[in-house]
C-alpha cells in the first residue's frame, strides 16, 4: 500500500529530475516552442515541493490535488494547466483514503491522462505529452491486471513512456505551439513528452525505493 509519503516523495523526485534536465528541456523547447519548458517545469515542481512541505496531515488525494493547484497557479505556458489538471483529477480519483493500492494508482493515472486529453484535445500521434503518457498508463494497467509486482510494472510503464517520447521525433506536430511550424517540427523530440517520461520514471524510483 502507498500513502501520503509516496506522493510527497514522488513530487520531490520529479522536482529533482526536471531540475537536472532543465537545460535539456529548454533546448528541446527552443527548437519547436517558446524555449521555456525547462524553466516552467522546474519552477512549478519546486513550488509543489514547498507547498507539500507545509501540509502536515494531508491524505494522498489531497496532496496530489494540492500539487495540481500549485502548478496551475505558479506555471505559465501549457505545462502548468495540463499537469495541474492532471494531478487534480488524479487526486480526486484517489479520494480521501489514507492509503491506496496498485489498482487505485492506475485509476488515478488514467484520470490524469483523461484530464490532459480533455484540456489539450490531443491524441496519440499529435506530438505532445500524450505520446508518452498514454502508453505509460496503458502499460501500467496491463501489467497490474496481469499481477506484475508494482516496481516492475512501473519500470515497464516508464520504458513505454520513453519509447513514446522518442517516437515523437519523426512526427509533425498537430497541437500546441509546435504545430505552427508545420513540417519544420519534424525531426525534433517533443519537450512535453520528454518531461512526462521523466515524471513516470520518478514514480518508478519512488515506488522502488519504498519496497
């Protein structure tokens, strides 16, 4: 079973990962976007870590919801609203319970993906974060349904996210700012898919470290 500490550790892991890859995310975004993705993601998750540190008795669902609200209020561009909506929807899926199991984690991540799709109106192949997030969630659900232990299931989900991330390189962007470039967006890895893969890998490390 996972609890509030799982959420806090995950958010800390994300903050560290996006901070470490900040310049790389900036470089990717400079090629097909505004060049601020690394800055925004670092600012946002640093703010999340600070907000959660001040929350003493939150349930997992409340902490995930707080993380989402913090991202919306602290991050510009597309990443704040998209990840903010994702985490808030995931938090609502977890509800008020003090702990959650593998199935509930899948449910929360499925809800988070649905929030991203609802807000961004993107599907697989549009060259967005969905190209990493969708296969990660689908893989996790399949592995958990098959009885795979969670650390292994999450490792495979993270690998699926990274495959999806790399698959954005030959795509032409159909959503977001990159879509304005038309064919010039081809040949560049999507920064949103890249940070999404980092986030899924951070969840894998969180769960593996708690086993």
